[in-house]
C-alpha cells in the first residue's frame, strides 16, 4: 500500500499491528478548540483489518519475471537490461504451453530467436535454472521498486530458499 493508504488506515483505526522501526511522524492540522496538532506515527509494515482474498493469483509480468531471473538469460547465462530481454515459454504456447510462472523464463533476444518454437531439449539449449512461482513474500519483493531494510528483513525470512536477487 502507499504511504497515503497507510496513513488513512491508521486514522480509521484499521491497523491491527505494525512491524519495523517507526517512520518519521506525519502531522496534520491544528484542532481549533484545543490548539493541538494531530500526529500519526506509522511503521513500514502494517497489518490491517479486512478480509483475506482467497485464491489470489500472483500476477506475472515481464518486470517481476526478469527480476526473478536476475535479469539473466536462462539459456546463455549473461545479464541483460530489461529492454534486451524477452519472455520465453519453455513449452511454447503454440504447442500447449501456458503463460504461467513455471513455464516462462527470461531470455535474451538472440537465444529466444534460436530456440524458436522448440523445447530447450529439442533446441539443445538446457535451462540454467528451473522456472518457479515465487511465494507471496518473494513476489512482493520482486514487484516493488524500493524495499526498506526492515521490510526486507521481514520479507526475506519468508522466502522459500536463499535467493541471489534478494541481497
């Protein structure tokens, strides 16, 4: 959630608990009768009241996929910029492959072109890592542009394994 959404949740009393070192306080207006200025102290990680959405599916987009694969082509192993990478379907969609985490990898344009409409085995291009679906905490890390240190400390404790991209 955004900082504005977190502040609103605190103001409405929806925050159940917070984790991490407090952020700088947020000040509001001055109360006309008492002259007191409102203040909200927030923490970087908050649990809010509400319902848990069952069956939440982790969105798959190139940005999070490329971060999962460390901006590395999983065929040749070289690192590339986001603009130089493509999404490759291990089992091509034209052959029944599905666009899901376990069937896609980051590939440089050259390797994707060489692999073409074949499986890695058929193309003689073994994968350097097995594509996997990140867990919810890993996905939150991959989807965010900036993670605070105490947020990372909390999230990384929930990762399924040691991840090179998590350092």
